[in-house]
C-alpha cells in the first residue's frame, strides 16, 4: 500500500471534565467546538461514481435506516447541544422519500443557522424551488467534467446536461452562493481542471477541487488515482494564469480559496490528504443507519439507533452524543496506513 503524506499533528487531549462541555457548546477533548453535522439521508444513489463506490454495490435494507421520526429526534438532540450547521448528503439525498418534510424539520430547529445540501444535481431541475421553499439555503453540486463522455465515464452513466440544468435551477431558486465540487481522478478528469476552473471567470461560483480519499473496498483505486492539490494548482495556472490566495490564505471551511485574474468566482482546494485540516474540524457525521461518525477517515462510530429503538429519552440521547463527541479522534492517520475499512464514502455522508 502506498503511504500518503500527512502534515497535521495532534495536540495533547485534556482530561474529561464535564464542566468544559456546557450544554450549548459541545467540545471535544482537544477543545474543538463541534457544531456542524453532515447527515447522510440514504446510502442509495442514482449514480455510481468510480471514486465513491463499486459498480456492484449492496445497499442497506430500509429497516436499518433511521426513519424520518427517528432522524428528527436525533437532530433535535443535536440542536439542544448547540449544533447550528446542518448539511444533508448521502448517498444522494434527493432520492430519499420525504426529503422536503425533512428539510422543513431541519429548518424549524431553534439553532439552525446554516442548512445546506450536497447533491449530484440530477434531480435539482424539479426540486430546487420546492427545496428552497422548504427552507434549504444553499447547495453544493458535484460536477467532475464538462465533457459529456468523460462525465459519463466518471459517474458510470450520468447525463451531464441534467447536472447543468440542475445548477441553473438552483441558481434560479436562490440556493446561492452556488458551490461546485469535483473530485480529481488521474486517468479520468485531471485534464479537465482548466475548463472547470474557468467556470469561475464568468460565474460568481465557488469551484472546489477535492483530493480523493481512500475508503474500504475502493481504497486501492483511490490511492493510485490521487492528484494532489499542488499538481492541480500547477495545471490550472499553466492554462489560465496565476491564482491569488483569497481570505488571507486562511481556510474557508475545509477549502483553501484562490481567484483567477479578473474572475467573478473563486476556486477552492480541499486537500484532506496533502494538507489536512483536522485542527479546525468542527463536524461529525450521522450515517443513514443512525451511527454518529466522529471522523470521516476513522471507523470510530457510536450507535444512536439502538438506544433510540430501546426508548432512550431526549436527555439520554444528548448525553450519549455529548460523550461521543468528547471521544472524537484528533484526525486521520493515513500516513500510518490507517484507512477506514467499514464503509465507503456514500455510506458515511461526504
Ligand atoms: N451524491 C452527492 C454528491 O455526489 O454530491 C452527495 C454525496 S457524495 C458522497 C459527497 C461528496 O463526496 C461529493 O462531492 C463527492 O464528489 C465526494 N466524494 C465521494 N467519494 C469521495 C472520495 N473517495 N474522496 C473524496 N471525495 C469524495
Ligand atoms: Fe453517488 Fe455522490 Fe457517490 Fe457519486 S459521489 S456515487 S453521486 S453518492
């Protein structure tokens, strides 16, 4: 297995003192304030992107997934713990039945400050306006190539025009500012970087290029296909001119932002492998089957579904979540060969 470079180092964890974890400001043992949850609404998807899942993939039986009611109970507990950022993802969130009701429930949480969704965009032409009316604020849309044949090859059968229509609908509905995502995969779309980056010249969009991360059954392919941020920047600058750092070079969420000369929009790089941002992590993930996943790239999870189905009270649930967050790992250990083995990305909530 190829070793990957990791630059982030863990500080010393402090001893568990409940006093540090006030009810509306949930801290982990490293003092990070955890207030952002990415919610996988389903492990299912209407695409099969090569970097995300194998072509023959077995989805979980519906009975294993949190029901709408269970999901709302968990999210209310998280809201009571001070969570204020909620991202709906998957799998493909737009294939979850009852999506609009779920968005309404999230929007009615007393602490909800940001409600966003990551989607492949295929269903946005129909759903963008209803989602906006239900309370969704923004979308991140995945688009890995502007060449229809390459797009189809990366996604295994996707139709690029559906995504372009979805982006237009999202903009029309006011799900803005629009953010677009591309995972860069050697042999599939590394030549497309300049064309994708050039979208920011004429649109006020944020285009984010993502280093591929390794998971379970797909890890060998993912590790052999990685294109680092350094190479991405070199390819874009060679074609389009110098990139100027935005935001004083500081992270914006997980992305480092740059601007092309005269561009309306910005370009972001999510460098989870070459420049990890674990020190500023503020998030956990809720899997569709009700596990609180503490770090994207570690298998540590805490089951919330079983206690819920055994009749846990709201207080029990809050205590369980608070204690789980205290145990959130510092960050990934890919450089030491530690790769998450139990789930692929679509099951976690990317
Ligand atoms: N289906 C939606 C979509 O594709 O946008 C949401 C779920 S998808 C798992 C969320 C994000 O994770 C997408 O931007 C996708 O490109 C990214 N992603 C999937 N597999 C990845 C991997 N192995 N490494 C890095 N990013 C990945
Ligand atoms: Fe589906 Fe998103 Fe994974 Fe592609 S990246 S297979 S669209 S979940």
